[in-house]
C-alpha cells in the first residue's frame, strides 16, 4: 500500500539533493533512475549542451503513442540570503508541515510519482504512463523543450500532460507566458567631471528603462476587464540591474534584465516593438560617437502561455480525479504552455500552495501529500477501468 509516509520519505530524499538551478541535477537524476529501472521503466536522459544537467523521460507500459505524461521540474530556486530556521536541504517536519527547499515547488509531486511507480508497473497498462522530469524550469523553462522535441521525434506524443506545480490540488487550465530579456549597454569610461569625454552606460540604460516603464503603464491602463487572469493585463518588470564601478567614473557597462508576462492572446514581440526600436536607434547613435559603445538586447526565454480551452483531455482527466470544476488562470508560467504549444493538451494541478514557493522556510503540508495519495489512487482506479 502506498501511504503518506512513503511519499514523505521519498520527498526527504529528493530534498537532500541541492538542485538549485545553478548546480548540476545529475545526482538526483541517477537516484530516480535507480528507483524506476528495476520496476521496468524505460529511462532516457536528454542532457543540456554542457552535459552537467539532464531531463529524465521515463515510460512504463506499451511503446505506443498516447497515454499520460506526469511532468515536473527537478530544479529549485536559491536559498542565498534567506533567513531559514531549518536546513533547507534537510527536510524537517514541524506541526504537520514539511520544511525544505522544493517541498512545495515542486518535489512533492515528483515524490508522489515515484511512490506510485510500483503500482503503475504492477498491471498491464493499455496506454503508457510517462514521467517527464526537467531541469532549469526556474530559470525560464530551459530544459523541457529539448525533452518535448525528443518525444515528438520518437513518436511518443501523449494524449494528456499533467504538470504538478503547486495549486492546492485545484485545477489550473490557463497561465501567462513569460519572456525574459537581457540588455547590455556599453559606454566609455571617463572622469565624472568630464562627461563630454565619455558615455555613461548607466545614463543611457536609464532612458531605455524609462521607456519600459511607460509600456508597463500603458498595459495596465488598457487591461481587458473580462480576462480571467489576476492581474488581467501583461506585466513588465525590471528584475536585475548592474552598472558602474565608482561614483566618480562614467559607467562603462550597465546590464539589466526584465520579464514580460502575457496572457494568451497577446503578442510579446508587438508589445516590445517600441522598446526594440528605441534600443536600435540608441545603439546606432552610440556607435557613431564611439565604435566600442552600443546596446545589445538578448531574448533568452520565451515560454508560451496556456490558454483555457474546450476539449482538453488533460484537464478533463484531472477534473475527474479531483472533483474540481472551477475555472482558474494564474499569472506564473509553467512547462504546460510548452507542451500545449507542441500539440499535447496540458493542465496544471499539484500539492502545496504557490504562496510558499521561493520563500525562506518553504513548506508543504502533509495533508496535501495525503490528498495527493487519494488523487493518485483514483488515477490508478481510472487506468484499470479504461
């Protein structure tokens, strides 16, 4: 029998691997393979170009198209500078809560998958069950596209994809997309008393950031009042800013990063068109003054949104398992949009609250894992009935 204690033990082991996105996740992947291969799962690694991180795709059941993908990411966000009361990589139980980095986001769902893997392997599946565990979701869903492409090329396209991000077991049928962009402004150093002899990268960057703020305000004013998203408009925020070396030196370089999160139906490239035009003009003007100066804009993540829609096999399945029929759309992005874009119907639903994600003292309630055991038991019953 699979019980909450089994899931909790597996979760503790998963938490013990420090899979912060800047680190390798290969030790965790190897351990997961050790759990699955003896059960008869076929396991396949899809690595990054450096070979220090890997997605893990695994399948039990017939080697045919269709079936269900259960998807989750193996990486977690950093704990640097956060005031934790416990060791974030040594799971601690206090008053029915399990504390540790990744307990909520989102190794609890991975633990449920592994806990039920023996049951999936125990009977003759008519369609396959896939586990799709990705890397670098927390830095822009970087790993999943390689795995999705691999699945398509091998003819392993599923009927449904279940992404187990924390939703308190409420069904989420739509989410915003996210585009992450890096801007590097290169100036020319000079004494701050002689600004005509150089270019302040910080000053030039401020012009561009001010334009982003104008775009942000316009998006807010023109929000769709009928949108199911909260907030209902695309959001644009500058999250990182680095520039300069001393107060009395014109900054040679300024780098900033921003994210744009759009509900389905918005075109992020169109939204950013005025900014990109301004950046190109500034780049040309700076190069005319000094050839080494300029502006470089790099889009490094573009994750599509997940649009709520009819006839979504994944959504229908998870609604049947949870009994939840409410319509929900969320502001964060997940790999579900990438699967859906590839023609694989996807839904988001899993243990824990997104309110606990990325915080110090992150936790998942044991009751959420217990509810997950019931949901997975109902999935087993469903698979035996079809």
